[in-house]
C-alpha cells in the first residue's frame, strides 16, 4: 500500500470518528430555542363599541384604528342578519373583501340549556340559519353559548343536552366551512371546570371554545390551571375587555396563549361607553401592540 492510500485511509478514519463524536454531542451543539413570535391579531366585537355604526362606518373605523377583524353582534346597526337577500349577502362579502378588515364571524345569542323541547329546537334551527349567513358573507364561524343550568333539571341532563346540541350544530357548520365558537358564558357555565364537563361530551371536532376573560377564570386552580384545563379545545377567537377596564391579568393570558401556539383573534368586547370610541379603539391597539412585544 502506497503513502497516498495510507493517507486517504487515515483521513477517512479520523472523519468517521469526528462524525460520531459530533453526533453524540448533538444536544450540546444544537442552536438554542428561539422564542416564538406572537402572531395574534386584534379585532372588535360590536358590543358597546360599534353597535351603532352602519357597516361602512364600522369597517372604516376598524381600518383607521388598525383592527384587522370584526365579530358582528346580532341586532346591531350593521344590519347583517338572516333576512338579507342573496344579493345583499354578496354585497356584504364584497365590502369586507375590498377592505383590510376580516369578517371573523357572527356573535349570536343562541343557547341550548332550555328544558322546553320547542325552545331548544328553535335555538338549534336558528343557529343553522345564521351558519348559512356566515358562509354567504365570507365569515368563518358563529359564536354561541351556554348560559345557565336550570335548577329544576338534573345538572348532568342539561350538560349532556348542551353538549349534544353543540355537536349537532358543529357537524352542520362543518359542511359550510364554519366553526362553532362557544363563548365561556353564564353565571355557572362560565366556570372552566363546567366548560370542561360540557366539552368532554362534545363529539364534533368543529366546536371550539371562545375564551371570554371572566373573573371566574381566576378561581382555583388559578388562571394557568383553568387555561390548561380547556386549552385543547381553544379555537381561533378570544374575547377580552378593554385593557384598562379592569385588573384582569391580560399580559399573563397572552403569554399562556402564545406558549400554546395560539395564533387567532383577540377581540375587544369593551364594557365601557366612551364618547370617542374610535380614539378608544386606537388606545387599545397601542396597548395590545406593547403587550405583544413583552411575550
């Protein structure tokens, strides 16, 4: 064997040993994890802010304030309801498409706890009608809610009824490309352990939780414990109050959401009534942007 062959063999031997050593040290040589950049988007619920604005003004004010989306609450001045004709629905869809504002969805008041079979059936029927509306105007989902557990009915029966109803409207909405977003709502049903009881029985994967930033979120086992309890069902919408309306730990909530890879909508559902609502919206956007930078 000549010197060139010996040199080549020695080089390959050293390269193999070095490769094995580097492989065994992979964890040491790996690049440090880079924190995930927050990608949540800010939008508005037409609750007290926006309820008196016709659709063109609503969209315009969202654009001026830098809000990327809006959830349309029922019976507000925007006038987007199931009585719209096919032509009118197309016009609503076109108006949103021609703007920088996304129609996130529709905020209905439909609920499924009633012990009256006729009332329950009407809520399910009307939910389906609004699901069609959401599809026609280019939205992506409808907000519904549980509201209470009637005292005259066994708790387990009502929870099962609510879950079954969610599953029915969820499967229906899937055919229209819509999500069913369940707002954490109601004196008892807003408690996260109760929401977990309901969602443990929901069979449709198309039904998601809309976090509602209630004070009951802070009950035992605390915000993080309650968040972890239901985070597997979180959807793409979260309702919050205006940041300066109460002392809810919004920064901690956004941190938990970011850690859970939440990249959906943070929707302002303000409970105040400022004279200049556009200015108030701009202030909230500035606060939101500052909070995202801390995550």
